[in-house]
């Protein structure tokens, strides 16, 4: 699916009218910056969900501007779509789930560098939900059903399989159907699927607007506090543009730090993800780590090995994928 400069980009522009952050195309992206950066404009792929709100915070507060970077935002349908964009150079940075990134690295599709941790799960923000009046009242009712996921073979499907199995449901009986997060509510209402694996703000919106009901929390048990997503670039880009990569890393880290303040997240999300204030105040939020941890990331790799996405005989070293800023 092609990357688009959609309403998401327009919202970033609206959030940053008081700064010099660019929302135009990156035709001048190859020009060196005044601060010694290899390039001054970068294209960043992300999703219009709460998980990636630190990018909007960093723009709104001028952190990229302070680093000499203009950020051109492109909307992705899911984290897996970040991989081809990074591989072909259409994206310089992207927000994506760890499973998609590790899978690309493991299969040699793309050599990646992880720039920043993105989001970590907590209870109540990774839910499989059914429609009002559904006869599915608990995890057992999901056996043999159709469940919407934003992208197959990603962190959503992986945690769904783990949670289903932990609740006595054979995940092999379930049919996972790809549907973007914003379209899941209507897909359940039209009965195109029996349930949907939803994230915020769509969880709270669906509960408030049409009475959708959670039947399984996928961020419990073996997947409690599991790392969900990260900000990444290609090793090729990082090697050719180390100062630009380091500048992006510093700016997004500040956005991650500020996301610890719920009021900052709420103020930003209302425009960023088209969410009304009443919904924002009710959302269950995860956490935004400010450091990358190979130990935390190993949990995802272990799950991938458990469910056949990796071979136990071949080891993937998450520590080697972490970008380190150049000295000097």
C-alpha cells in the first residue's frame, strides 16, 4: 500500500504552526544543515494512534526544530508497512511494531537500526472486542471466529495468539483478517468480522459510541508489559547520516519523556488522532520508555520463536540493532 500525505500530515501542520517545522515535500532533503546535519528534512512513517503520539509532541514543542530537522509525516496502515518504506528510501524513519522489525531483520529483508523505544503495553490498552449484542462473552467464545488485526504477523497477532492460548483457545482455529484500526468498529458492526483487536483511542470510542465490549485483554500473563513498538531507520541511512539520525533520536526521546505526563498526551491526541476530549480522558494508556533495552526486546523475540516466526537455531541479537550516537 503506498504511503500517503493524508489528514495525518495536515494535523501535524496544525499542531506546529508556531514552529518552523515543515509540512512540505522533502525535495531539499539532501542539503546539509547549518548544524552539521547531513540532511535537514526527513520523511517519517507513523500511525494515527495513541502509541506514536511522542512524534506529535516533539513537533508541537519544537524539539525537531531545535535539532535543525524538518519532519514530513506519512501515514502507514500498520507497522509492517514501515519496512518497505525504509528499505526503498521512501522513509528515513518509521514507527513500527517490534515483531515486524525483528522479522525483517531476521529474514534479511532490511538491516535495521532501532533509534528509540516506542510504546510498552499495560492492562486495558490491547483488547479484543466484540459488538453490542454479540454471543461472544469471553475468550472461549473466540474459538473458530474471525478477528480483525491491523496487520498480520505483527505484535498484535502475536500477543493475540499468546493470550488466546493462555485462555484455553487454540489460536490455529482463529481467522485473522487485516483491517486498519480506524475501520475495525464498522467492520464489527457490519459483521465482516466477529471481533477486533483494538488499541486506543479506538477502544474507548467504540465503547462509548456503539457499546462494544472487551472479551480478552492481550496485555496480560505472558504478554504483560510487553514492548510493542519502536522508532527505526535503516542501517544504510544511519551509516550515511549519523548526525541526522542522532538528532532525530534526541528529539523523539524528549517526546517520549513528555508523554509520561498524561495531560500532555491528552492535549496532543485530541488533534493528532481526531479524538474528542471526553474520550481522551477515559483512555487506558501504555507507557513510553525513554531508553532502548535489549532485555525487554528479547521478550518479543522469545514470543516470535514460540509461535514459529523464528528458528531457535538462529539467534537474533537485539543489542546489535540499537543505534548509538556518534561521538563528537
